[in-house]
């Protein structure tokens, strides 16, 4: 398989679409936990993959591996309780950062991240094969 990089513009558009879907997944409630919570987590991880592909990595495998490292680091950082304390801040920006980092560790979050990264990696590699 040839791993051809897409243009940065296409990755920026992809990330913008993922962000829009992520916001929508938080605004629209279905009553199903897998959609109401974990879809947003998977999209968050896919967004990180897209950002890494746009900015740092021309190879899908490297972007996927590093995206999982970043997401695992964010999830483990929640164990320090720093994001939870940030959420109690009077500063709107600090509370927003805490929300983006998440405040509660969850193994299922790691699974959702892996699925999100796996899905975008599969699509990325499929697109590369069709372009070859």
C-alpha cells in the first residue's frame, strides 16, 4: 500500500467536519449512551488524528499511533484531578479547557478513542489505495 499524503486543506476540511459532528453529537440527545457519550469521544480522537495528519505526519500509521498516545495521555491526565479542579475555576477559559480535557477517567473512553482513530485510519488508508 502506498501512503500518499492528502493536502493540508483536505485535512483541515475533514477536521472541521468532525468538529461539527462532535458538537452535534453533544447537542442532540438520543437516549442511547453509545451515541450520547461515546460517539463524541470517538470523534474527538478522530479529530486529533486529522490534526496530526495535517500538521505533522505524512504517514497514516504514524498519525494513528501518535493520536492514540495523545488520547491516552489526556485520559491518564484526568487521574491527576487537575482538570476536575480546573472545572471549579471562575475563569470561563479555564473551565472550557477542563471540559475539553475531560474530568473523569474511563476505560470505555479509551476504547471509544481507539475506535475513532481506527475508523478514520481505515478511511484514510482506503482513500490512499484508491488514489494509487
